[in-house]
């Protein structure tokens, strides 16, 4: 045996260490005056972790389909200051029409909380909300919860990246027992840079008190077509018997790189409905990690991704059943056209204590061109013996029989095709509780494909 | 018949290279109800599909004239606008599209094509409610997605409801009786009978005579191995019920 065979080949680089530009950017943040000691400490350890590990490359098992290091190291990103008057005027126009529905709203521009564009003066009873760092309430206990779920001590260097650099975050707290009908809006606007792409690290902390009921929507928009980076982290705590619906709507421009992580933890008998709706971005990577941490918790993960041109969308989810009698329903739906590529990895973990777990996962993809590529990778890890767990993934074209059915009733071929594409998306939108957001998206998507304004009743809920 | 609504001449059609229809000749006049009977695999559903424009069938010979036009040259949606309606043997589920929305889109597409004014939402709804009573349909079926989660009977009822809304000149019912219990069959037949009039022709395709107790045909044709081997009046159906299809085979061979 020769010496050469005894020497293991060098391990492929799973991470690449951030370059000096990030160090300089962080030095500016670390020198920022007025931040509480607990946050400064959090940021320092997060950045140290990022420096030590770096950004994941496609050699990393969890990032095989999406080489984030290549994007994050390609160029330094500018960290914009608070928006000036001109930007605010631009942002005001963008924040108004689609994103706002008249309920409470927190608006951020490049990650900076922007009270001028927010609406917090008449919060519904039982709701406290504001900038994570700038709200007037004594905020030490809420800062103490930052990172509790996003695992900044572990491998997740993107959450660490966020923690080191976030400007301000959104904080929403629902009091125990509060029943909130209004949709609470969090809107993130990115300015994009002239020349140098900008970056923002939106951060959310959502606390749903025992027995409460509420709806929160995060919307991500670009103010123009310039490239920018969004690296968002949301942490959600759902207390006993609370019901929370959370939708994440990504409609950034098609030059943007959008990275997101939603981490949630549910107590006993709580119900969480998480919607991940992706339409924009050149490259999108979404992670959802939800832990059913009390008996009888229910989770819905509803994903819809629409990708065309050269868009790339990568969704990774982890459903962690830690306690008995949990139920999870996971439905991801993709519509691909052009040379779009998508990936879905859905991991369901049923821990030994989680007896009587009932988990269903499905990923369905509608492929509209011959050049698009969809990947699905279900991963079931079941360590309890009395559980029901099913999964399935499909990739298909428009159903010829459905097309013929519509045409045989007099609907023209092109319209029939567009109606079926819409129908595929509408089934996913039907899983949102009825809301202004759902109505708006149904209208937008109906028009996107059919070119028409939808009459009443165009959609039907998909259950 | 000088100018039948539908005239089929020496029609041959194949599926994936296999010839299923081997020379069909049939003339259907306005106001007439023709039953097409035959054993499984005789080509009944293929005939229905070819007439409605299903493109998985290749017409290899023959011609079909409908209201003076070459039917086989027309796209399925144009056939529909011209008054051809196929009630599917297996109606398709389309999650995500509302049942009534779909029907209104279809009806208005047909009206546009014919140069007629579109029906507004209120008029449409009024008409729909009237027709639903005819089929004794549950109100909730209209609020659901097209056929999604419908039982077999509900799907067939929905087909006839669509037919009642679209008011075709030529209705082709492909095994509408399959999967129906006797009560559902009666309701469906009652709906079909209410739509019989002097202008409307019907082609009722069925394996069993049972349906023809309720939808009484003017003519009965027996299809075997891709050809019509026997034609007669409604009493032919009873004869088939009694004797089965076997006794026709020698005749088929002799053609």
C-alpha cells in the first residue's frame, strides 16, 4: 500500500470565510453607540461564529442545490444608512398600495425601522408591536429571547450573519387570550444600490400568548430593479392553545438574492399556519424549522413558489415532532417556467416521545417548459412506533384531460391552459384563511396568467 | 333524412396505432335521441371522444358533418360553441377553479364566439339556480371547485347541470349511467328529458339497457368491434337486455 492512499484527500470546503469587507462593516456596527450590552454581546459572538465558520458552499449537504457562499463572497454588499427624504418618498409609494391593508403596519427600509411609514397608533387590544430595538417598552426580556430558536451557536451561520448585522427588527407580541382580527403587517423595502448591491438583515420576533389568535404577514419588496441581498430571520413562539397564522410573501425584484429562515416553537395544543409564498428574487433560499414542542400541537406549512426565467428557489423545511399527538400538514407547490430551477427538501422528524404523530407532506410541481428543473427530497426520520407519516412528490405538465375538459365546454385553448396554471396556484392560496392578502394574491395571480380581472368566485378553496 | 344535424360517414379512428373505429355510418336529425349500445371495447367512448375533439384519437378515414360543417376540422372549443356537448364518463376534477366560475367562463366564451352578448353575474346566477333545482343539486356544490371531492353521482349530475346551462344542439352522453344508483339515475334522466326538444339531438352511449327505461330513445344502434352491426327502434334495447350482445357477433362477422 503506497503512502498516497493513506492520505485522505483534502476535505472539500464546506464553508468559505467572509472577506475583509464584512469585517470593516461589522466594525462600524460594533462601534455603534447606544445598543444594550446584551445585544452587543450577541452581535460579537455571532460575528465571531461567522468568521470562524463562514458561508456555506454547495459542498455543504444542506446547500447542495444553492451555493450561497458564491453569492455572498462575490461582492461586498453595502449596508445602507437610514433612508433619506428622497428614499422615504419612494418607499411611501411602494409601501402604500399593495402591502398595506389598513391594519397595524411596521415598515422597514433596508432593515431600518421607519416609523414615518408605519401605522402603530391604534394597535388592536392585546397587541404590542414596534421596532425590536427602538420600542419604548422595557425590552431586555425580549432581547434575551433573540436567537433562542435560530440557533446562533450552531451551524446556522446565516442566522449569525443576520444577528451580527441587523439594523432593527420587528417585534409583535399578542397578549394571552387576545383575539385579533386585524392582519398585522410587516413590510420590508429594499432600496438596491447604485453600483454596489445593498444588503439588509430583517429580523422578526413574534410572541403569541396563551390562548391568543392573530395573523401576521411579512412582505418583502424592492424599490427598483437593482440587485440587493435580503437575509431575514423570524422567530415565532406560540404559547399553549394559541392560534397564529403567519404568511411570508416574497415579491422582490428578479435581481435580488433572498435568504430567509423562519424558526418556530409551539406549545401544547397550539395551532400554527405558516405560509411561504415566493414570487421574486434571482436566487431564493427559504428555511422553515418548526418544533411541535407540546402535546397536541398542529402545524400547517403551506408553500407556493413561482419561478420563471432564470430564477432559482430552494425551500428547506424541518418539522420536528417532539411531543405526542402532534399533527402536521405540509404542502409545497411549485410553478416553473423558462429555465427556472427549484429545490425542495422536507425533513420530518418524529422523536421517540412523539407517539400518535400524524404527519403528511407533499410537494407538487407544475413544469411549464422543457428547460426548467425541479428537485424534491423528502426525508423522514421516525423514532416513534405509533405514528402516521406520509409523503409524496410529483412533477408534471398541465393535465391534458383537464385541458380537454375545459375546451370541450367552450373555453379557448390558451385560456384553458392559463386557467389551469392559476388553479394550481389557487389551491395553495386556498389554504390561507380568507383575508385581504389572500384576495389580493388571487387577483394578482389570476391576472398574471389570464390577463383578466377575476370575477367573484373565480377561485375555490383547496381545503 | 335530407339534412341531418350530424352525419357520420365511414369513420375510422385509431388510438396509438390500434384501429378502434372501423367504419361508422350514422345520421342523427334534430330532435332525435339515438342510443349507442355495445359491449366493452366496442368503440363507444372512442366515438364520443372523436366527436368532441379529444386529440388522443387519430381519425384515419371518413368524415363527420355537423350542421353543414366539417366537424373534424374544428377545435374542441369551437365544436362546443357550435353546440356540441360531451357529458364525460369520467368528469375531471379541477381543484382551484370554482364550479360556477368555470361554467360562466365557458358559457360566455361560447356566447362571444357566437356573437351573442355575455351574461352578467346576476342573470347567470338566476339561470344557474333554476337549472340546479332541475337536477336537485345541493347548493354547496356550486361553491366548491370543479368536481373536486364530488361523489360519482354528484359528478354525473354536474355534467347534466352543465349541459342544462350550455343548452347544446347535440348532446353526447358517455355512459352517464355508470356509477349511479337508481335514485340518482332517475334524477339525471329527468334532467336529460327536460332538455329534450325538437331542436336538440342526443347521442346516449350506454352499456346497459337500464338507462333507456328512463331516457327513451328514438333509435338504438349496436356497436361491435368498431362498427354499427344493428340498428332498430327502442325495442332493440330490450332485446339486447334479454339476449346479451353475443347473438350479434355472427352478424358482425358477416358484415
